């Protein structure tokens, strides 16, 4: 502590680390600071409610399982379903509430999956670095600091001992008339010589300990490069899970829009309805500019029971024959539940044969899997040549 205080007051010399080591230290500090900020803000993104974040933090520290939390979308879905049951599930409003509620439930489930995936693949590795590797680095840096202070204290001690030895050697006066004084002076010189020797021995030991600790710390600091590589991989996984989340949300909304369009005609002439059905409103311009190039679904109000297209009026998938040419292979991107008997349920990554029929909705194709056949949404497919 004396050495540290004297350094701060400018009264003692300090052993400086080489430029490479200083750069490693600066890079490590920078990594720690930004990792902390990114971690905290990602936690805010995934859980905007500060009370919920504190609760989850406490559960983690107590090493207990965090209780399952209902997402806002799932809660909205519950309210819509209960409202539909009160208003009448067969009424236009009740029927629409059920459809929208089901989509909100699927959005909530997708959000839950995204939060879970992001937490495992992104938050946990960042947190592990801060609570594991960084703590080790900090501990070894503190030890190095102590070793450096010991080394500089030994240097200062040796410097003082040499100065005192030189002074003692210059004191004896051979013209001294009192022999006792000469003997004391010679004895003091010998004592300081012993002190110099001890100080040099201690300096060699502390220098060795300092060099060893500096090497250990340097290796840990160079490991920050591996940390960057690991966090880069985690960042890719985070983006992948976020992409899947938004792709599913977009697809769920397209499906909902399409479903609402199927019975939007029930609103025509309804005296209670003074505003257009939700599906008739066009998406915002910003969304159209940023979302993938999937065609929007134009909703054309129809009279109940009168089909929009020729294809819909005669489409019975089991009676449809594939065209002589124009069939293609397609890979399924996501699971899809068939809404009725005219549609074909899909499983992600399976291969099916698809083709279109004259007058058919361009957002749909006929899909075949063995002897199964039905309509499938284009947005769920990757068409292959």
C-alpha cells in the first residue's frame, strides 16, 4: 500500500507493461464493457417488463426454475376466445374473434420459442463469459498488480540500500583520532552491504514471480480473441432465431388475412358494421417495403355461397388431375395444419409435387404427396427447378 500511495503521489517509480500487453488489457476491458451492455439490452428486448426481469434474475441466483409466464399474445388470445363464447361463436364477430385469437396464440407461442432460443444461444454464453472467464481474468490481473507493486517496492528498497552503502563507505576517516568512531563506521558499511545483497536476492525472486504472473495474465488476455469468435457464432444463432420468429409471425398473419378473406362476404349488408372488415385494410407502406416479397392477399367481398373464382367453385382436390406439364418439386419450409379437407397438411423439410390450375388463387398451389392431394400455401414452400 505504501508503494501504491507513493506512485500516486509521484514519489516512486512504476514498472510499465509493454505496449502489446497494454493493448491486450484495453481490448479485454472494451470486450467486457460492450458485452455487458449488449447483454443487458438484449434482456430488455426479450423481456421489456423490469419487474419480470428482476424476478427471473432472483430465480436464477437462487438456482430455481423460472415459472412459465403467459405471453401477452397468449393472454389476448384467451380474452378473445372467451369473448367469442359470450357473443356466440357462430356469429360473424364471434367467429372472427376465434380466428384472430388463435393467431394471437400462435404468435405468443412463437415469441416464447424465440425468447427461449435467444436465451440459450445468445444470453447464456455472454453471461458465462462475464461470470466465468472475465472473473478469472480480473482475479489474475489483481494478482499481477500486487506482484508489480512488490517488484517496485523491492527495486526501491535496493536503490535505498545501495545509496546508504555508498554513503557509509564514504564516511570512515582514517585521520579520525578516536578509533571507536572508525570501527562503528566500518561496521555500518558492512551492514549495508548485507542489506544490498538481501535486497538483490528479494528483487530476483519478485521479478521471477512477476514475470510468471504476467505470462499467465497475457495468455488469458489473448484468449479474448477466442471469446470474440464464440460470441460471433452466438450472434449468428441469435439472428437466425430472430429471423425464424419474424418469418413465422409474418406467415401467421398472412394465413389469418387469407382466412378472414374467405368469409369476409358475411359482413356485406350487415347493418351493425359501419367499417370495412380488418382484412380489407391494406398493410402500411413501410411494412410492404421491408417484408419479403410475398404477394399480399387482395380481399374481394363476396356474396355468401358464391365463389370468387372458377377454380374454387369446382376444386375438389381428390378429383383434380395434374397437368401434362408444369409440375414442380417443392421443399416445405414450415409445418402447416390443413384448415379443411381441401387443403394438404405439411411437415417442414418434406418434398412434395406441386402445380397450379387455371384461375386458381396465385397464393396457393395443388400439392401431392403419394396418394394425398390438396391445396397448399405458396409461402410455405421453396420451389425447386
